[in-house]
C-alpha cells in the first residue's frame, strides 16, 4: 500500500506492461532453437496543460533473455532465427497536441499503424516493437473520415539497437565479414512519407487508399513507392454476419534503388460469423518482376503468411501466393484459432508447402492473458531457390503470459 501511495503521488499516468514467452523450434535446416525472454515496458503520460491538449509520452522497453539458444539476429549464431534480442530501447517518446476537435499532431518516436498493418505496423508480436522517428498529422471525425500522414527520418526495427553496422568480434562471421548485412541492422535512416485516407459509411462500408514514398538511405534496395486501395464491408441480414475485404497495391522502385521493377499485391478474403464462431477464406498474392518481389519491410509481417515465419522476408518476397482457411471461436474467457495455409510460387504456381497454425488463449482478467501457439510447416520442395527455408520442414511452439500488452 505504501508503494502504491508513492506511485500515485508522481505526476502523470503510468502503465506497466510485461510479457514472458518461451519459444522452441524444430528446424530441419538450421539448428533447433529455444528462447525464453521477458519484455518489460513502462508507459508514462504527462499532461502539460489543464485542457489536456499537450501531452508527453515515454515508453522505454527492456528485453531480458533467460535462455539464449537461438539466433536473435543481433547475436548471430547457427541456431534457428527468433528475433528477440536482449537490451534496452525507447519504443516511443513523443510530444502530442490534441486540439479537441478531431486533429492530432505527434512529434517524436512513435509506432505507426495503418489499416490491418500489412503495409505499415508496429510488429508488436516480437519483444522489441518497430517504431519510427516521425512527425504525424491525424484527422479522425469518429464517423466517416480518418486521414493520416507521417513523415519519418528513421525506423527502429525489431532487431534492436545492438544490431549495429559493424559486427562484434563474437560474431562467427567476423573474420570474413566486418559489416553486418544491411537487412539485419536495427536502425535505418529514412526519407519516408506515409499517407492514408479512410472513409467509412454509416453501413460499415470502408474504403482506404494509401501512398507510401520511402527512400531508405541505408538500404537502397528497399526504396520504393507504393500506392494502394483497400475495401471492406460487413452486413448482418439475420443470425449470420458476413464480411469481405479486397486490397490491391502497385509498387515500383524509387530514389536510389539500383533495381528496376514493377510489382503488385492483392488480397481477397471473405468470412461468415455465427455467434462467436468465424470461418474465413482468403488469398494473398505478391507478384515479382525481374526476380524482385513486392516488399513490405515496415509491416507487421508475422501476422501474415503463417506464424512459422518461413516467408516473413523484410527485404522483399520473390513472388508468392498464400491461400488460407481459418476458424476462430471463443467461450467466456477462452479463445481459439486455427489457420491452414497453402503456399505456391507466383507465376508458375509451383507448390511450396502447407502450414497449420493453432492458437489457444485464455484472458484471465482484462489485463492478464495466457497463450499457447503451435505452427507446423511441411515442405513440398527440395531444391527451389526462391525461398531456401521452404525446402525444409519446420515447426515451432510457444507459451506466453502477458500483462497489459
């Protein structure tokens, strides 16, 4: 009680987040891995005026590693990859102005999230989220229009601040590779513009269009411009609720990208819900051109194309089609989900493999949640080179306990 009294006497508002997770892999390509990690963050909010228009937010993030038999990228080794490095970082630290009339201006380090996070998101699954040094303008009338624009000059990636340009001597590649591959860096300098406009009707029809102009000054090969449109709707004529969504985006090289390409992305999905049971069917396609595929390096990639992360490339796909079927349900505090994927190459439809993902979650209270997840990928290939990891069977499971995350 004394500690609570002292805590409450500090100016501002505070929230603690905690997530411990044990993950193990059975990897027929790399060496099997196991990772036991804990994420701890503290979110502090301070009002600077009586009208609560000006606010400062700080959110440091600490990741502790208790079992390090895994390749965290920052600490590179022969084990299977689980990108949860230990260390301290600042996930968010910004000043925000709210004019109390639908407009927000945010300046500083922040998580950027648009639509379903396929193109832009915080990758909150990993213990170190992705955030941006940016200035953002946000207009939301809470009825029809939501307009978002952000300019960013740096992205802080899931590999953490210790994934620096120059390799430490402990890295097994140090003798022949002094610099870390740029795709593994924890930070990239940007000249990035992220623009998203969403219009929602009174009947829940939602139309979004977006434009991303990204000059990655450290990684020229992912500099591009992307324009897209997303449509979703839902209706409930009786006991069943129906939803559908469609998205199309076009991407091409830009700025100092040494490669010339034009690639597209599309998504089609539909679902039906009866009470707390939801069945969904969908297909996501990423095309390629000149063996260069559509890229989503700033999206929450773990959420898509299977939780085994066989195809979660942050530097670009090489043409992939993912056809999936899912079922979700819940009963009181218990939730479950199962997803089956079939992966094939774009262009020649060569079958790469199938994946089954299963999740069981128990929300003990509003803030406490326990989760058990299993994912198994079965390869259909042995020698294809587009996705080398897809030549091998792979499975992973994890159990986690989270408070306020």
